[in-house]
C-alpha cells in the first residue's frame, strides 16, 4: 500500500486486531476521525441474520 499506514490494536497475547485507525486517504478521505472496531465471526451470514 505504499506509504499508507494503518494502526491496529491487539489485545495482549492475541494476534487478531480488535480496533484500528488509518489516515484519511483514498476512499477514507471524507471520513471524520474515528476508531473502527473489528467484529470477528465464524459465519458472516449467520452473524448478519443474528444482528438483523
């Protein structure tokens, strides 16, 4: 991704990121500053149905 950098938060002892922040470039240009949370699921379709 060239000089584009994302910053990810990892809980102690876990390799899966749980939150991140990145520069307002490309598709993110118009977004206000914010933290993004990551939600990991085994089955995305089931997760979507459960949220609905």
